[in-house]
């Protein structure tokens, strides 16, 4: 029984290590986006089964931009100054991974990947 417990513990440890590494697959893209949106918000979303990033600056009427996993712009979501791209309404499972402190949204500071301010 002790061997089974040891094997299960090892398997659980390996699965946990793999999942921790997996969420940082796009860390270079995230760091690149943080340089632009240091004074704003970055959300990690899903679009057509791919990871994308919805970003906005901490300013009224600033609009937002959608980036693919490589940091390339794939959509613009500026509701105040024109018709937003269709993708803006098709993002799923969005999670804020970065948000500047003292923001216009009145929301808590978030820094999931320790990007720093």
C-alpha cells in the first residue's frame, strides 16, 4: 500500500508541476503586453479554443485591443469611437491576469504573473 501511495503522490506532484509550467507558456507575450498596458488591465481569454489577451489602458474612452498568443493584434474594441470588431463579443472564459492599482474601474490590483509595476 505504501508503494501505491508513493506512486500516486509522485504522479500528483508531476501533474501539478506540469500545470504550473503550462500557464506560463506565453509569459514572453504577457511581459510584452505589460510594457504597453502597465497602466491598465490585461485579461487572458479563449477565442476559438486559443488563448488570447484582452487589454485596455486605465483611461476613460480608451477602448481595448485583443492580441493573439504571439502578441499580434487581432481585434479592436473601441466602443466610444466606432464599431468594435466582432471578436470583442466572442471572447470566453476571461480572467484578469494584470490590473494596475488605483484604477478607474475601482477594482483590486491583480498581478498573477508577478510582472511588477
